[in-house]
């Protein structure tokens, strides 16, 4: 009798382990597919960038090119403009991200601690978000005129200031939620010690919310690096950036696939490296403070 | 405290206020830059009335609804599933998560062009793969309905990572003891998700949803390089329509009016998030 | 010794400065010139930059922008009176700001400037005029063309001597019979590049584009007939032609899978003769673009902005960029269609392009531009694209186009251009 029960239990266990193994297998399979869906297009982009022009648009598609050519890359780097585009994109991304994080974080902290009536706080946030989501297409011409009056046309600052209108509201909103979740008791100890507001912010609050700040910075950098519309309407030559250069391979008579693929790879690469490096901050930092235990 | 807010306020409001106010002024003005160098005069709400009854405007709104609706449904579902499937802090899961967020960092212009070549009905990789497994792939970019599907696929490919990222982070921050309590109470994994985690995640999911919705409605670069709004008007979205009005036809009055119509909708969506968050404030 | 070197150095620096004062009346001036970022026109300009600056002492700044951004920049710049660019690259797409360009007649007359321009290109239309004054000079020329496989035609005993689309479609019918059982289509066209089909429509359509009141319009019966004829070409195209992009259509022809192709010849000319890229080397030729309409012309003009502070210096740049030698060089090295007859009469080039040049020049001579601003074109090609994919009938297409056109105004410069090219309804 007891022996029988033991056997039955064992059988059940085995059954469960089979089920678990099947589940694990399915789990792995799904993740594999997901990774492939992400990786194959990227790999194909890289392959395209070293393909001979005649191997584009063949039927069936040329997956493994018969010969590898670096002519697209060579052309790219022999062109002095590429370096300038790179430098400008870096400058724009760096400043936009820097200013956004400083202003956005400070503003969010201020708003969270000002003991504003809920309605006013909601009002301010709403105005910020309204500006964030207003279709830029409509404001680029007035914005162009403003920049002309300020004599900033074709400077990286015209691009940076334009992008700040998108990024600061977003970061302020994101950080506002984070600060609201931060228990005030943490700061109260510092108040007792006689710390001033800036000291409190710098020494006590900032270290705690650092992961969120990093996450906000990373998202801002992605956006700034890839932004096209504002850049293309105020930058001409000196301030031209990579996203404009990529679009330049689409002409009125067709697309130059090879050079465009090479340029895309060159443009994406720094962001991929950055994403790999910054990934753990991203995951830790974004919670929007919305989940509470 | 107020000093903390001032810099951001100055940059955002000062720099954006003029363009915004100007566009509000334009929305009640008759002004086509290619017809005259100065505004032709005040027309009241005529621009709005004209847009709302314009066949192309209506069609672009319809397209936007299909595209954004489809893309959101797909990326929210996929994003949440993938977030659960990549839970954990083993190096393998971390590596997979990193890999999965890569599409997000690609410039939309580049992503659109890349998918244009992938979805090419004859020379594209997608139909080639389909034909290998015995399916005759559709005319992705040349058929009106499939073109919409193509745009949805692109948006999903590029932005599911965002959902994965946000939801993944949120799941990780749910205290373990909550889940343990649920487990001790004999709740199944599915029940735990449904009754413990989902309610906790709800505000965040709503936030992500609204954020992604507005972003997706506003996306322009990727549609421009993937389908050019075509074939015909098939993937002409509201943003694309506004873009054509504003920067190709220079019909500022109409473009501004359409933008404000969009903002009424956007405001309602943002309001919804606020209403949901109010409990916290 | 050191001093001597220093002295020499100073001397060499001073010498050009001295020369400046004498032979370079515009030395020190700055000229900003823009081009489409295409790897052709802009590169051609960059190659000249150093030489021009040295020869004139003028500081040249070349701005290359993607096609759409270029049009947007030019219109914004002129319409808002910003004056960022001295020399502007454009054509009828920026017709709405032609009124703000600097007239060139005085310069041309004073310097007795000219060249062996293809006659048709000097007329109003291909060359931009406003209020009777010349404002633009073409530096490139490309007419919509038709190329065909000489070997297939010979084999089938068909000659490529059509004059109208009816003739041409009859030939396609013969080709279809001849090619039955092969995987070669009688014709290929990039129907999937929706903005391209307008070029065929214009070749078929033989009536006004602007009505007697100066509004965008089309003759009803002519337009319907042309739309239907346009669609009938699909019968002779490969399966799924409604999805073909320009590059794909070209590749269909280059891989020998089509007997004729309607295209921008400049886009395939070089590739078709490159054994690495083409299976039809020496087996193709350019033919007459059928009528009764006209071959659609792409001819970029250089303009001087009315807001330029240095129109004289700007004119120096135009003279430097648009020369017969440069046009020939740009044709050979970069594949840019030349506006000068001398390029097409160059003995060396004639030999190399005997299959291409005669018909090309004939097409260019007949070619016309359209009086459409972007908005007018956008409406037309999108509705036409709906028609091609079968989502609308010809009547619906025409009606929708006319409804949308009723909202648009034809800029003065384009009304004049339509009138000069006989595209205006007689009142």
C-alpha cells in the first residue's frame, strides 16, 4: 500500500518534471525567435552595407553576398562631411542630455517639494506634456523664425534648444513621479542636521534616485541622437547631423541603398554600444514610481 | 524651491511658447505661404470646420486609428509577455534583455528604409523566408491593407522593446514577499498575475499605453521612409497629413488647425492618466 | 637663414593678397549655394570649390540637403525673406517663390554669356522666367525616356519607330506574342513609385494643365482616356508591377527580364553598360518618348536669391559651375545629364553612346516642365496611385483630384510658365 503510494508520487513528480522541461523548452524557443526577429534585420543591414550595388534587389534576395566590398564605408569616411556630422550629433546629444537632466531633475524635485495644491501641480505638468506632444511639424516654421531672430540658424544650439522642448517636459514628468514616491522622512533627518535645500538635494536625494536619473538620461540621448525634424529645419551645413545625412540618400529619383546602409550602421553603432553599456541602469531606473509595495 | 523649477520653465515655456502661440494664431488664420508672404486674415473656426469635413483628413484619422490601434495591441501584449519571459538576473537573461531592446536605439529613418527592403515583395527577405516554408508572401508595400500591416509591424518591431523595458523594470520592483504570500495562499501563477501583479502594474501600463499611443500617432520619419504614405493614401496618417500640409504645401492655417484637433485628443489622453494617478496625489 | 624663410613665407602670403586687389573684383565676398544632397550635383560643386575660391577670392559655402528638405528650405528661406542662400538650386517645385529671384538678363547680356544649350532647354519652362525676365539657368537635364532591347526587337523584326502611345502599345502587343513562353515582359515601369506614374500620364495627355482662369485643371475626356491608357500598360508589365520601385524596375530591365522600360535614362545609363551590373550591355538603346504629350523634364536651375547681398559674386559662381566643360565632366564622371548640345556632339562620347544620344537629345528638345507646386503634384499622384492599385475608378480619380485642386492657387510664375509651354486652356 505504502509502496504503491510512493510509486504514484514518483510518477507524478516525473510527470511534472516532463511538463516543466517542456515549458522550459517552449520558453527558450520563444526567446530564441524573439532574438532572431531582432537580430536578423540588423544583420541584414550590416550585410547590405558591404554588398555590391548589383546584389541589391535581386530575386531571390542575396543573403550572402558573393563578394564583400568596403567601398561604401570608404566613400563615407573619405568625405569630410561625415566627421562633421558625427561631431555635431555628439555635441547635440551631449548638451541636450546634460541640460535636460539638470533642468528636468531640478524642476521635478522643486515641483514635488513645493507643497503645491494638487490642481496646480497637475496644471503645470499638463502644460509640460502638452508642449511635449504638440506635433512639431506645425511649430518648426515659427521656431525657424525665432532662431533666425536670435541669429542661431545653422548652429547646434538651434537644434539643442528645439530638442529641449521635447526632452525636458518628458524628464520632468518622469522624475516628478519618482520624487513623489520618495518618502519625506529620508530628507527630514537631513533637515534636523541643518542641511540647506541644495545640500539635501545633492547629498541625500540625488544618490537615491540616481538609477532613475541615468535611465532618463539614456532615453533622452537616444531621442536626441535620432531626432530628424527639428534638426533638418534649422541646420544647413555647419550644424548638419547624422540623421539628416541618412535621409540624404533618398533622392528624387531613387534610393542609394549601399551608402545608406553603411551610413545607418555608422549611425547606429555608437548607440548600440551605449545601450549595451547602459542597459543595467535602464532596467533599474525606469519604474515611473508607479509600482508600490 | 521655486528656483529649482525656473530653468526648466524658462527653456520649455519661453522657447516653445512663441511657436505654440503662433500656431494657435495660425489655426484661425488663412495663410498659405506659397500664395502670400503674409497672413491673409482672420477666418475664425473655418480652418477647423474645413479640416473636419475634409475627406483626406478623415481618411488619415482612420488610418492613424488602425495603425496605432494595431501597433499598441501587439506591442503591449508582446512587451508584457517578453518582460515575464526575461525575468531574472542571470547573465543569460540580462544578455537577452539587452539584445531585445536594440531596435529602440535605431533612428526611425534608418529603420523605415531597412524594413522597406526587408518587406519588398520580390527581393525582400521576409517573403523569401515565407516562401521557404511554403507561403506566398503578400505585396506588403503595394497593397493598401498590407501596407497598413507593414507600418504596424515596423512600429511593433521598434517599440516593443520600450514596453519590455518599462514593464520589466516594474515587475522587478514588485516586492517578493507579496508574491510569496500569494503562493502560500495557494494561488496559481496565473492567479497571482491576475490578482496581485496586474492591479499593481495597472497605473504603469496605462501610462506606457498612453505614452506609446501619442508617440506612435506622432511618428513621421519611419512612415515617410517605409511607405511614403502610400500606396495612394493607404498609410497617410494624421501626422503625415499635417506634415504635408505644413512643410510641403505650406498651408499653415490648415496644418495648425489639424494639430490643435490632434491636441484635443492628446489632452484627453493625458487627462486620463492624470485622473488615474490622482489617487496618489 | 630663419629670417630668410620667414621673409619668403610672408612674401608668398602677401603675393596672392596683392593679386586679389587687381584681378578679383569680388574677393572677400561670401556666396552660399545649395544643392540636392545626391552624390552628383553636390559632389560636382564640391570638386570645384577650391578652384573657384582660388580664382575669384570669393568664399564659397556649399549646402547639400536631402531632396525634400531642400525644397522646404528654399521656400521657407525666400518666402520669409531670410536670405540664407545666395545661389539657389531648384526648379518648378519652388515656383511659388520665383517672384523673389534676382533677374539674370543684365548679367547675361553684359558678359555675353551663353553656350550651346539644347534649344528646348533655353525656353521658358525648362529655364525659369518671371515677368518676362530670365531668373534661372539649367545645369542638368534629364527627360523621361524609354529604353528598349535592341536584340529582342531585331529578333522579333519589330522597329522602334513609334510616335504615339497607341503605336507603342501596339508594339507591346507584338512583343507579347513574340515573348510568349519566356519570362521576359514586354514592358516594365516603376508603378510602385507612385510619384513616377505622372510622367507617363503627361506623355499621353494632350491638353491643358491650367484652365483659362488660371486654376489647376485637366480636360475631362483627355484625362480619363490617358488614365485608362496608363493602366492598360499594366497588362504588359511583369506580375506585381504595381509594387515595383524605381530601383527594382531598373533591375528587372538590367537582368534582361523586360523588352522595354519607361524610366529616367540617367539612372540606368551607366549601370546598363557595366558588365558587373547588367546582362544587357550593348543590347539596348534609347527610343523616342511617345506623344502626343511631352516627356517630363527634370532640369535643375541655378537662381540668384533676391535677398542676396552679393548677386555679382553669386553670378560668378553660376558662371563657374555651369560651363560646357564642367557639364561634360559631370556627365562622364557623375552621370548628370548635360544641358549642352556640345556634350552630345562630343566625338568620343558619341561613339560611346551612339545607342543613346540621338533619341535623348530629341526627347530633351520636346521636354516640358509642369506648372505644379508640391501640393498640386502630391494630390495628383496619390489619387492616381489609388487608381493604379484599383482602389478608385478613372472618374473618381479625376473628380477627387479636381476637388482637391480647387483649394490650391497656381503661383504667378507657374501660370506664366504654363502659358509659355502651351499648357494653358485657351480662353
